[in-house]
């Protein structure tokens, strides 16, 4: 029979894994078998720089953690050698870094993932990895907003320049009235 201290330590580990997964914006489970120490060290460095926590986890402990937080859908992939990557601030970072690493290392296999409490299969993790970063998306949005404002400012400046040069702009109604007789004559 297991020692009471060992059981207590395992319960604490399960609770820590569950808390980590629950608080994460996103996470990915991978099979890391067959990668070299040099590759693993570089991967861990890249993950750390992005604020991603990456650890090797026991499948049985992770399975119990999944039961606690309602991630039963992840239990099917908990076989072989498993590592867990989570990030509290960026849901895309773990998927992006690990998917890029997996492209260059055939032994490194993406298993599954989760984002904001939703379970992702391997294809979902790959799709998430292809999503542009938050900074890129914000930049695109700002560019879209600015282009409309630039168009408006350019149009207003053209009207101001026309008025300053002495040309008068015709009201829209006068332009429409002038166009109507021309259209009638064309028929």
C-alpha cells in the first residue's frame, strides 16, 4: 500500500496541474519521444521567451486533473510520453511554437490542446497555430480603421482646397438636376 505522504504529494501535483490548466488561456499536449537534448533545450528556451510553461507530466496525474476541471476529452490522448505547454496570457503561443517545432521534428507529435476551456483536436491545434498573433491582428485592425479615416481626411482636404482656390462646389441636388435632362434626352 502506498505511503500517505506519497499519496498526498500526488494529490497536490494533480491539483497543481488542474489549476494550471484551468488558469491557462491555451495549452497543448505533445508526445516528445525521440527528440534530442539539444532540440529540447532550444524548444524550452523558445517557450520560456514566449511566457509558456512547458513540463513533462505523468498521464495518470494529468488524467485525474482533467477529471477535476472537466477536460475529459483530453484523456484519450494521454498515452506515451506526454508534455504539457500552457500560457496564461496568450492562447496562441503554445500551439504556434510547438506546431513549428513539430514541422521540423517528425518524432515530436502534437496530441491535442485547449483554448479558453474548449478542447481542440490535432487539427484544431494546427489551425490555432496558423492564427496570426494578437499584435498582428491588432495592427491589421488599426490599419483598416486608419485607411477609412485617411480617405475621409483626404476628401475633406480636397473640398477645402477647392474652396480656397475659388472654385465653388455644386450642391448634390444641382448636379442631379443637370444629369436628369441629359438622361431623358439619351432615351
